């Protein structure tokens, strides 16, 4: 995995942090961390969109954010996780993986 994909994953993880922070922040320190999460996630997204296809980049970013938020809410905040949510998260992850694979195939074809 190259550096751009790693940074995109980190930006997606920061998105999970700030989305959860918007719901659960209760003091100034938590609000500062939420704001920092917003700054880091969007700065990372903007940076990697220079090197990766924008559509794929945004889909992966929001997918990590959506799936990660569902999982974080379940793991850290005791929000129920039912079969429907779990199936949809799996479908989302499969779609993200498919976008990554097809973007690499397109990149190879462009080089040839």
C-alpha cells in the first residue's frame, strides 16, 4: 500500500473520531479534539485527492467514516448492532475494496 492510501485511511479514521465527537463531546477538551479531527480528516482528504482518483478517494473516505462510525458507536458507546446494520457495513466495505481494485487496474492500463 502506498503512502497516499495510508494517509487516506488515517483521514477516514479521523473522520470517525470527529463524527463521534460531535455526538458525545461534553467539555472543552473533547470539543478541541473534535475540531482537530475535522481539520486532520479534511486536510488528509484534500491532500490525497491530488494523487488518487477523486471519486474513489471520496468514496473510500466516506465509507471508512460510515463503517467506522457504526463500529465505534457499537464498541465504545453501546449502540446496538443488528444484522441489517452489519450486512450493510459489509456491503460498504466490499464496495470500497472494489473501487480500490478497479482504480489500480485503470492505473495499470493507463501506464501500458
